[in-house]
């Protein structure tokens, strides 16, 4: 789950089965009205996290993530 207070976006890694793994270079896209952050972990495994609009805008304004397509 994306956590705005930690400064970066964290997500669950399906491949390594670990929680709160920080994303490297996340990009937030809007698809079907949902805000989805996609990125990789430190080992190069792909990750994704779904978040609210307020959380997504908070990450973008703080510089923790970049805007993707759909905005």
C-alpha cells in the first residue's frame, strides 16, 4: 500500500513476498479513474500500488513520483 508519510512509495512485492518494499523511480498513471504507481524494487522486480487521488497528488507534489499518462 502506498504510504504518503514515509516520503516514498512502498508496495507489496509478489515475487519476493515481502511487504512495504520501497519503489525505485515510481511513475503514477491514471487508468479507468484509478491512480496506479508503477516502478521497480532494488532488485529490478516490477511492482505496482493503487492509491487515492489525494495520495497520488501528494507524492507528485513532494517529488517522490512522476506523472505518467492519463492526467
